[in-house]
């Protein structure tokens, strides 16, 4: 199928002044939105300040250091509590850059709950995940770059016999060791061929969800093998296919109800960690045999539905918006549940997407360049924010460079947990607390990803040495000059694919094609990657290239590579024997000395 989305040509910006104006647009729109919040909260701040001074002068007065772009707060702004704080991580799937209300150009009305939470928390305005699902999820849960954990090569396939290395320690394991109750709902996608790789063998007390990269929202069948249901429930003792009566409920609603139950049933004598990995807003939005035409209109409030039809072009994009609206509504319900339970005061809610939006899944990352599956900004730069009453300064926008691996050490610092890795190596992730406080700039460089030394899995750019790395200003990259996935999209332009609810196209590295090219971008003045300056003879650019090239040897030295990936025919045999239910199929005793690990077995 020919790609028909409209493009913004590289000569969109005529001069540096226009580029600078474009670069400031997002920041200005966010901060304009918050100006009224700052005014309203000022009186409340003064009252709180008086209370603090009267209550205990030893606490001290929070210091607010302002700059032209970012408001900061100090460590004293984190309230002290006798019980460690609860953490709820909400991970959206394939959420495009131009989607949440504080920055969206066309669907700001779709996300009122997230917009309000972000307005009262901290927006990470320069946040990066990974280009596809599995690397992001592995990085989030380990605090390491995908290259450092052997997850750099993309997604774990449905019948693939590999996953997140058992040598890696997950965030759930660290928190559990520190008396947290740990629960997961939703998408895993870090390997499940053996029960040793299931979430409940990796630090989670419970899990209900699916193992693979995508799922049908109602039937829970796997699109790649549509005769098989991918829906598992597990604790640390045993796992089984999920067969309860609510199994065909729309997945966003299903996971939200389960999350509310976990929140309400928890005693809070121990702190709670809930990892809520929603299916939304990943396509497909149809479910053959149940809702072949997409989500029924009566799922959406009538005024929102009308606005979606009036303001958003194309049925695919409209289905994306409907999915996003129900996700947003669910987040509001979770906040209400925390408040009603009386535990919101000691809880952090952390939100992010796992990668950029997919052109063929309704996600458009304009004005950023590129789609999910690419190393361009649109594939990796995503929205993220943190909300908690524990953060006194509302409405802050953090412009510091942040990677998804940074959440691991940041959460541990917020929980006052000291963690030393088993092998005494540093995490790739860096706590961002000092950055939020204006004390330092924690991160000055970042590896997007690097594909090297894969032995048996030949998906174009993985074996051709693609990489991308950046510092505070410049980005060096080696990848394909792909005019489809590596181009720009025009949100307002009608295209022939806009009404296709079941596109055969996807967004992953193996689809990227074109001339293999070196790139250098000055992201400070060209955040939309319109001008490749790699081949320009300029001493400043040469120095930038040399600096970034010099970062690569250390990344390579820490890499876990040469992974042998095999696809098993046994998987489908085991699924068929178990009533077409997708479950682990490998004999774990043949894979590893299981005495070293605790893992669930198939329930009787």
C-alpha cells in the first residue's frame, strides 16, 4: 500500500527566526495553559507557608528558583510521611506526541483528566521512551538502556523463545524487597515462553493481562493468531487463562475496574506499587465477530462524540480519539478511587507512553518527524508527567533531558530507597529529583538506541548498525532516509487511509527502508529534524559529531548482544492443547536451573 499521508517538506521553515518560533510553540502553549493555575494556587501557597512556619520552624521555607523556562522546587517541598509513598505507573501504548490536551492541536477536549493532573504536577517536556514496545518496557523496569539488557532489537514475537534476561533485577523486585505490595495489570511483552519470564516471577505479586504486543479489545484474541486468546491471570504460585465472566469487557474498562479493586482492597500497612500497562491507544480498534466496525458510539459521552466527529478527520483517527477518551476517563476514576480511599495524599501517579504514535494506527506525532519504529523524534519523544499532593509546586514544566530508564532511580529516591546493583554496575537511568529541584542537570547525554551484533534475526536496520545519540543540543544518527515512516504527517489533511480500520501496515523497525544515511541535527533550533547538517563543512558541527561519536564506545562496552532468537512451533501445539489459550510452552527445567528462581506453575 502506498503511504498517502500529507507531509511537511524540509523547507517548511524559511529562516532561523521562524525555526526558533516553532521551537517555542509547545512550551508557550503549555505555560499559557498553566498561568491561571498559578494565580489560583498562589493564595493557597501563602496559607500553606504560614501553616508550615507555625507548625515546625525546623521544616524551613520552600525555596522557589525561577528561570525563563522552568519553575523549580527544593527537596524540602517533598512532604515527609511515616509510610513510604504509593506509586502508580500508568503506561499508555502507542500514544502519539500530539494527543494530550495541554499540547494537542485538535483533540484537547478528549483528555480533560490528564490535562488537569498534568496542570497540578510536573510535565516532562523533554522525555524519551524507546521506538517500540518491548525495549521501552524493559528499560522502564530495569533502569537500563535496552542495549544494556539485550532488549535493543525490538519486540518479543508471539512464539519467540527469549525475553528480559533473568539476570536483570526489576523495579518490582526492588520495591517488593522494601515491603511494597506489587501488582500489574495489562500488557507485559517482555517474554513468556517459560513461566520464569512471567511478571509474577519478576517481582509482581499478581498480574492480569496479555503477554504479546497487541490484543483485540473485547475478545482478547491475538491478531497474529486470531484463533487464540491471550489473557492470563497469575500470582506467585500459579497462572492460568483468565476465564471469568468479565473477560470480554472492553480492556480499558476491565483494567480500570481491576485497578480500583486493588486500590480499595489494599490495607496500606505496606505501600502499594501498581503498574498499569493499558492496551489503549494501540490499534486495531476493531474486533472481528464482536465489534467489526470499531467502538460503539454509546461508549462515549454524547457531547464528546459530537466533538470528535466535528473536529477530527478520518474514522481511524476518530477511533484513536475514542480510545484515548476512555483511557483519560479511566485515569480520572483511578484518582477518584485514591481520594475516596484517603490515600491520594501519599501517592505518586506517573504517566507516560511507551513510544510515539503509529501512522497506520491513528497516531500522528506532528510536528515531530517520524513514526513509531523509527529513531526520529516522533518515534521516541513522548509525553510524561508525574502528579502527587506530595509535590507542593503545582504546574511546573521540566525541560531537562529525561529517558524512560530514569524513572527507576527517580522512584527509588522518592521512596527513600538505596539500591546497589548486584553486579555493582551503575544504572543507565539517572534520578531526576535534583533536576526538578533546580539543584543540578542530571542528564546531559542520551542513547536513543543502537543495533549491533545480532546473529540470527535479520530485520534490516538491526543488522546494519543503526544508532542515535544526543547531548543537550545535537543529535547524531545513522538510519534509513525513509520517506514514509521517517517523514512528517499533517494532522488536518484527509488521506486515503484515514477510514481504514484494519490496516495491514504496521510501525516497527523492519518496515523502515530507504538510503542508509548519517544524520546530524541541531535540536535546539531544529526540533523537527528538517535539516541534516552532517555533511556540512563547519567546525562547530564537526566538533559536535566527534563528541557524540566518542560516547559510543562506552555504550558498546556495556552492551548485551548476540542474542539468539528462535521461534517455536511447539507454542501453537501447546495453545491448541489448552483450548486455544496462549500460555507458556517451554519446559523450564530444560532451560535453566530453576532452583535459583521462584516461578508460578500452571494452575490445576
